[in-house]
């Protein structure tokens, strides 16, 4: 998980290397709204359960998206960090675990990869 930097620059860099950027407006102060923002940015299927286990499950699947690298760029995460530090750490842990689980696929064309960036707005 990478932290810092500008969201637009991170999205442009991802796009330039052929990845799919997904910008999450994370300026949310509670768990439900944060999960909804991630779900919207990643185009989660309707069956998303809106909990941390479901977040991990979908982030390590991504089969509804095109194969390749998907870059989740979480902007404004400091809002949640200030409002609810415990939830922030839990969400961040899930994102980190999912990124590790869906690491480099050895260059296989039909696989998915997840990169997570915490960026400034």
C-alpha cells in the first residue's frame, strides 16, 4: 500500500502503465459510507454485503472487471481516520490484506492484480 501523493497524478500514472484506476472519494466519517464509496468506485456487484469480510472477498475476486491491474486510490481517508480511528484501521487492514492476496500474477494476461494507494484529494 502506497501513501501520499496526488490522486489525479496516481490515476494518470496507473492509466499510463495500462492499469485501471478507481478513485474512491473517502472523505467519509463512518464505516457504511466508506464501504459504499469503495463499492461505487470499484463497481461492486449488487450482492456486496457492506461489511469488511465482503469487502475483502470482492477485492480479492474482481472477476466482474477486466483482467489486469486495478488501482484503488483512496482519497480523503484522513476524515475517517479522525472520526473513527478503529474503523479506519480495520478498512486499511482489509485493503492491505487484499492487495497482498491479489499480488503480481506473474504476467498472466487473464489475471487480476490490486494496488492500493492512499492519496490526497
